[in-house]
């Protein structure tokens, strides 16, 4: 019975990687269709968090000896996702400022 439980965890982990990859592909597709890198950044951030989040949960469940390494990879994924989202926010603010300068409505 333990083997069946373990297999359930393994297949859930693979499902997390497949879902994460699918989210990244959706971000790429949306970026290509809209010609906006916003979707590429957000899709990559969400996909990485889904994949590595499921991986760390699975390793907690099985009591992995390598949990420290998996947790480190998750923290790096979290840092990457944060950087990508902050980049989107920064670009959005820069575009708002540039468009208000063109309109002549910029505050000084």
C-alpha cells in the first residue's frame, strides 16, 4: 500500500511540472499573440511557482533527505517569480509615465 501512496505523490509531482510547463506555454502564446512581454513574464512566474511548489510539497510528504536542496530550488524560483513580477510593475509604471508625458499631463 505504501508503494501506491508513493506513486500517487510521484504522479502528482509530474502533474505539477506538466501544469507549470502548460502555464509557461500559455504565457508564451499570449505574449506572441498580443505582442506584449507582460504575459511572458507573468506566465513564466506562475509556471515556475506551480512546478517547484508542487515539487517541494511532494518532498515534504515523502520526508525526502534532499528537502534542503529542493527548498533551496523553490526559494530561487520564488525569487525569480518576484523579479519577473516587479519587472512587469516597473515597466507598467514607466509606460504610464511615458504616455502621460506625451499627453502633456505629467505632474512636475
